């Protein structure tokens, strides 16, 4: 007799005791979706909310510095700090300390060579010199953060970030407005705050009982996994850097437009805004990565698929809410960053385009987290490379310089890259074979011989 196939698929839920509950047909309607949404939302929230809060409070220190610099007389301080921050990001923060020692000597001359305004370049060189100590602090903070995150010790990171922010704001105000440093004080305040955060994290790891079992001195055996780490870390770094660099390159390119001080200031404000908003999907992406990896490793492909659906629904709602808030604050957003009326008016005109970027980033941020959870870092790197360097940047240069749309054209072009990035990641996720991915994950977990690959690393054969 031919086996009957149910009209609606079996949906597997796990109750509090770890037992499976299957729901078919009629009982799998509204009640199933409501229960699944509630359970998944709770699990996602436990990771997403603290991670988003940590990321938000950490980046808010830089935002506070930008706001204070923007309210100094003239547009030059904000444009110089924007150029300096972009160069430090491309050559320093995104690569940690790889080029930190050469920034002070090369930055002013390098900016002039690539066509930047000489006055802006000179001031940017002064600003970036005081960011160099912050590069080393940032490099140290990353492994400390991952050490705590791997043990789900997110609350200590949250308190450390909030404390740093609360101390950074008055410190930055004093250095910028009450000393002769001016806008240079903002970069010094950032470096000091980064080191303060490192000291607090290191002190917690050293003296807290929570890290007693995992705290150990460096040993030779710890370096045996460097090869595995690099095979995972390099694609992850490229996946992040390809996207990050594209926006920072935009800031640098804006410096050769007519009226570079205004153009750079406006794009800097737009970039700061979307980066601040990205802290929320970043937290959702971290939660999605954890949930998908756990479900695949636990031989529950349907659970992984359900997690993706729930997190994407949350991402859509978040994108709608943030977009509405930005549109509602369109006419006052610029005043938060600058006192110059021309800059404020330009920012007002840019807000609708910023909303497009925010919406695309909200969705792709979660999809990128899913990609990391599935081990698709190499695919994510290819997607970001194609989206931004074959579509985004060429389109931005065409609109900004050929069609003379200036800063608005540059931003519209890079937004096209963000949309292409989201669509490609969505296609990859939609056509993924979750059953095959779960089987491969289980094979690696229970393999007798240790694999030299990352547990969920995929070669792409499990996508379809």
C-alpha cells in the first residue's frame, strides 16, 4: 500500500524535559506557530539582547566623540576626524595592529597622495596619531571578549562596556571643550576608554570565580590548533572586512569631491548612524549563529530551519521599527552630529537613503549570523566581495562622479551593494539542505579521528 503523505509537514518541538512533541495538520496551525515563536524568541533574546547591548555601548563611545567634534566651530574638525577614523578602520581596526606602527608617519602624506584636501589630510594625520594606542587596546580586547562570550559570560562584558561609556562621555567633553586639544581630544578619549575597557575585562578574568576553571597560563599545546583557527578566522575576517572596507573607502573617496569637508562630514554621519543601528541585527545574528549551530549539532535540522524562520521574522519587525524611527527623526538627526546648517540640511536629504541601508543591513546581519552558524564563512566572503566590489563601489563611483550626484550618489551606489548582498545570502539560505548539513555536523562531532576542519565548516555541497 502506498504510504500516505500528510498535507502538512511534521513539526518537531522539544519540551522542557528534552522530549520531542510532534504536531501534524490541524494542531500545527496557529498554536504550533505561537508556541514555536515564543520558545525561539526567548532563546534568541537570551543571547541577542545582551550582545546587542554590549555592541551598542561599545560603539556609542565613538558616536559620542563624533557628536562632540561635530559641534566644534566649522566643518573641518568633523571631516578630518571622519577621514582619520576611516583610514584607521581600513588599515588598523579591521586588521587589528597590522599597520598600526606606520599610521602616524604615513597617514598625512598618504591622504594627500590619493587626492585628499591638504588641510583635511594634515588635521586627519594629527587625529589618527592619538588613535594608535586605541588600536592596540582594541586588539587585546577582542580575544578577551571572545573568551568570555564562549562561556556565556556576557553580563560582565555588558557592565564593563556601560561603565566605559559613562566614563568616556565626561572625559571626552573635558578633553574637547575644556583643553587646548580641541577635536584631537576626542581621539585621545577613545584610546583611553579602550584601554579602560581592557583593564576591566582582564581584571574580571583574573580575579573572578566564574573564570577559575578556564583560566590558565599560556602553554605550547594551545598553539596546536592555530591551523584550524586560521582556516575559520581568515574567511570570517574577510567576510567582515570586505563589507566594512567598502563603506570606509566611500568616506575616503568623498574627500576628493567638490567641497570635501561637507561631503565627508555628511557621509560620516550617515555611516555612524547605520553602524549604530547595526548593533541590533548584530546581536540577532549572534543569536542566530548559536541557535543554528546548536540545532545542527544536535541532529535537529527542522529545529535549525525553524530558528532561521523565527529570527528572520524578528529581523523584519526590527527593520520596520528602526526605519519608522529614522524617518520620524529626519529633520532633527543632523543636529545631533553638527551645528552647521548646510550639513544638517544635507543629512536630512540623505535620511531616506540611509533607511534603505538600515533595512538591508537588518536582514543581512541576521543572514550573516546564520552563515557563520552553518560554517559558510567562505561563501559569505565571496558574497561580500561580489556585492560591494563588483556592484556597490562601481555603482557608487558612477553615480557620484560620472552623474555628479556627489555624496548622495556614493551612498545610493553602496546601498545597491547591500541589497545585492542580502539577496544572495537569502538565496543561499533558502536553498540550503538542512538535513544534509545536520548529518555532516553529526559525523564530525562523533568522528573517531579529529577533523582538521571547523565543526560546522561546509564545502558548499550541502546547499542543495
